[in-house]
C-alpha cells in the first residue's frame, strides 16, 4: 500500500506543471516589474479569436525619453514557439523575446509613450492555444500597471462572444447531461430504498445524500461554466458550486470510509482507529477545498497558485491513502473471523466483497487523479473536455458499483448457505492461508 501511495504521489507531482487556464476576464495589478517575463492566462483560440487588452495606471520608474520602449510590451505565444524563443534567446539571436518573429506582438509601450493607459483589441486567426505574456527587457526601467485581459472566440452569425477556451466550450453541456444522469440515479435509489425498506441501513441514506449532492454539484458547475462562457466572469454561481463541491467532497470520503469499515451493515459502531481516520480525512478535505477555490480564482502562473496546488495535491494524496486503511482493516478482521467463528462461507463472501471494493477504490482514485492528468497532458487543448468526461465517467462507474454492491438486499445471501458451500469456502480460506493471498 505504501508503494501505491508513493507512486501515486509522484505521478500527481508531474501534473503541477500542466495548467489549463479557464480564461476569464482577468484584472492583474503589476507593481514595479523589473527586467522579466510575466505569463498571464492561457487560452485556446479558434480562427475567430480576439484578445482585448486594457492597460491603465501605467507608471514607469524611468521617465528618460531616450529609453527604447519597444522592448517593453505584451505578446502571444504558443508553447511550441516559446521553446524556440528560449533557444533564440540562449543563442543570442535575439536579445528580447519581443524581437522574435515566432511570437505575435500585441502591443509594446512605444505606442503608449507618455500616456497612462492604452486599449487594444487584436484578432487571432491561427487556431491554437496561446499564452499571453508581458515582457520587460530593460534593466533600468520598472513598470507598474493594471491590466485587464479578456480572450474570447466569436461564435455563430451574430458573433457572440464565447469566453471559454476552444476545448472547454462544450463543458457546460457535458456537466448538465451528467447531472441529469445523477438525478436519475438518485430517483432509482429512492425507488430501491422504498422497495427494500425492511433491509435498509443508515448507510443507504448516506449514499442517497452523496448522489444528490453530486447531482447538484454538477448542475452548479454547469451553470458556473456557462455563465463564464457568456460573460467572462463567474459571479454568483461559483459560490454555490464551491459549497456543493465542498459538501460532496466531505460526504464522498466519509462514505468510502464508512463503507470500508462496514459501518451499519456489519456493525453499528466505529472503532477508535476508524474514527481517527475520519478525523484526519474531514479536516483535510476542508483544506483541500479551500486550496481548490484559491487555485480556481488566481491567475495560472501566480506564485500563490503553485503553493496552493502543492497543498491541494498533498492533502488529496493523504486523504486517498487514508481511506484505504479501514478497508484493509476490515479485510483483516474478516479473515480472522473466518478462521475462528466457523462461518467460513459467510465470511468469505464478505471478504470477497471488501477485496473488490478495495481494488475498485484504488482504481477510482488512480483513474480520477493520475489517468485524467495524463490525458490532460497528452490530448490537444481542443479535446480538453474529453479528459474531464473520462474522469466523470470513472466517477459515475464508481458510484454505480458502490450502489450495486452494497444495495439493500431482501434475501440476505449470508443465511442461505448449505453445507457443501460451507465446506468449499473453508477449503478456499485454508488454501489462501497457505499461499498468503
Ligand atoms: C478595453 O478596450 C476595448 C478596445 O478599445 C474597449 O472596447 C473596451 O471598452 C475597454 N474596456 C474597458 C473596461 O476599458
């Protein structure tokens, strides 16, 4: 298990270096920026893209009229071009990124000389993913300014602005459809609970709550994204979305722990060490959610964001590893019981169920963390939504599996066992002991 957690952590670390900005209209204050390069948002343009830049409160530390302000300005660059520009800078072919012919200059400060603000709109017709970058190549000038940047694509005959990046523009629909799926699941679950009301445990109502929260979470995420798509800002809906993500996150992890312990269907109480796991996981989920909010609300290249992303990943890894412990303990207890209480078949059945659950939880965690990040990295920006969909489908599969395997049962299979089955089970347990499976 330690190995699982360690390799998992390594994979996830790599994802730190992948970032897809959901480019909202963004306001950035820069104060006394010396010779340096400052990346802003990343955005996937179609061939009808636009970049709108409003720079105000410009203040240069050096008012000398002879300085070459063509070496201070904004440009757009693809990731690929950026690698080559780095090479050009290293080889001395150019002395400033703004001089390279590989990038698209948006505006330099020469045009704005003397003024305290300027506005530009430039069309982007080469569909690609670009990063907006500010470069100051002068060592004796410090620049302060307020930047409003908006990137969008024009859609349809009416040229409606679409503030979502090319690979994300269908996300509102994806989230909406998924939320319908979860609302249907919730309805089915209510029906099952009603039909099997005599064998329903408290954990089954907990499961219902998790599914309903997930459905609401998705519908608010859909509304949040579609609001960004239309207006470039997220006000209002993002708060609801964060609240529901937060509740869903806590409830889901708690549910995995509770099922792992066998709470309510195997035993009515939690052991102390199991309670401890919950007391670790729940506060960590609070931290993870705070980190998620900060990550979403800050510019993708800010220093804060990297720190919070590290916090988030660390906390997430700890939570994911912690939830595995109760399952492992349950498996151990069941094996122990099988040997001593003489009900091998019943225990073997439970054991198999918990082993399956253990493997499925690991697969779910791996898939939604590692595989999804890998997909984000290898797929083109245009298909960013496919990695989101893959993650959501894996989550859906996990919910369905959990619901199906731990559904309320009218005929408790544990009691309908004949001697032959009992003997076979005892035999298998003995074999397992010999081979230490
Ligand atoms: C930003 O600049 C564009 C282009 O000049 C202009 O249409 C827009 O109104 C400006 N926005 C703000 C907030 O100043």
